[in-house]
C-alpha cells in the first residue's frame, strides 16, 4: 500500500516555515471537503494513502469540518488507526477552533474556555495525544486578543500542540498576535489565509510580505478559488460540480462573462506552460517563495498525483507574469 520509506520524499519539496525549525511540504492536503459523514470512507482512505505516498506529510483539519461538525476529524482518526499510526512521527496533523462548533455561549469565538475545550474534543476525535499545529481559526472582536494568544501559549506548554498558528488574520491583526505570542515565548508559526489569482487580499493589505519579513509562515487555502481556476466550467456547469452539489461557497453567479473570459485566457497560458489550469494556479501561489505551503483539496487520488507535479515548476517568466497580470486586471 505504501511506497518504500526513502522513495516517499523524493518528489516533494519541503519548505522551512518562518523562523522555525519545522518544514512543511510545498503541497498540503486539506480535509475541509470530501471527509465528512456523508462522504465515502474508502475514498477518504485512498486520498490519504495517495497523498502520503507522494510525500504530502501535512493533513489540515478543523473542529467543524464535515459536515457534520467533527466528522472530518473522526474519519481521519479512523484512518490513522487503520493505516497511518506507525507513521505518526512522519506526519504533521493540524486542527483549528474559532468558528461555531456547539450550542451555547462557549462553543464559538476565541475565549480560553472554547479553545482549550475544543482542542480536547478534537484530540479525542483524532485519537491523538497532541496535534502538530493548532490554529485560532478567525479573529474574535469580542474576546481580548491577549486572552486568545495566552490560551494558545498555554496549549503548547500543556503538550497538546507543538506549534500554534492563526487563520484569517489580516496584516495588523497578525502583527499584534505575533507580538503577544513572542512575549509569551511561543512564536506564531504560521498564518492560514485564502489566496489565489482571484483572491489577492493578502497582497493588498500587506500581510504576505509582512509575514515573510517577520518570520511567520503563510499557508494558502482555496488556491483554485473553489474550483473556478480549473477547466471545469469552460463548457458549462457539470452536474457533479461544487456549484451543483454545494452552493454555500461557490454560486453560479460567480461565473460572470468577465470571469469566464479570464479563465479561458489563463487556461491558454497554462497549456503553453505544459500545465493544466489547476496546476498553474497552484504554481502561481508558490511563485515567489513567500508562501510556505498551499492547501489543496481532492475528491479523487488522480487529482493529487496531477497536482504534485507542480512542485518542480513554480517559476514564471517575466512575460508570463505580465500576461497573467494583464488578464487579472
């Protein structure tokens, strides 16, 4: 089922995360979609096997990934027990808390009560003693930032997480969080944020260069803009597409004539590079070395195998960069 230990790491690139000693694979596997209670468990196992055999050591979760909430962690815990437990020291497992998880006043936000309780529950679902990275999933304006960061530092001191990170924090919020964590002798390892050709807010508010200059890693989610940065919609909307199956995050209204024209133009450049549009979109996120890792989702093992090919092709010529910028303007 698994390739020889030394072979597993030959094709993947591993990137040092910020100023830490930890390296992340250039591509990480996100378990946001396709790992819930309604998804096929055997397919989940195949996805994890394929990823690990390809050198993808990082598996990213959150307490409320599913649906139902908690089910992605439960399913990954089963896969660990069945298949991956002997390789625990070769894996990075991350989870998060910050969005709504259970009813009542203590199941959401950034309080010490919520974060510590949530991680305890996540560890039970994952069947683990610790996670490698624990994130606060979003800023909480109703909780003092000091309380949230002190809870993260307490979690590391307790041994329930090796590193901590933040997610969906902007530039100034990141700077404030990093300062507090530094004073607590618990550096902020990483910020997880959406980033793609169609979503460049971490460039616009300065987070991306700030993190690179100040020793905080960046891991990008939604690099394919929920599937828009693929060739999936160039000939209409497939019945098995995310728009048809789950319209919460990608709606048909996103496919404007301008957007479709951009997708077509980008697809032509990708073909000239010898890549699919999805591969080029992943390469683009990693193009300048300021993003540590890019999170990909997958519904089939072949998607993982196709996407890992980008690791050795993240560079763009000045002409390609200029053409892409012109298309996106």
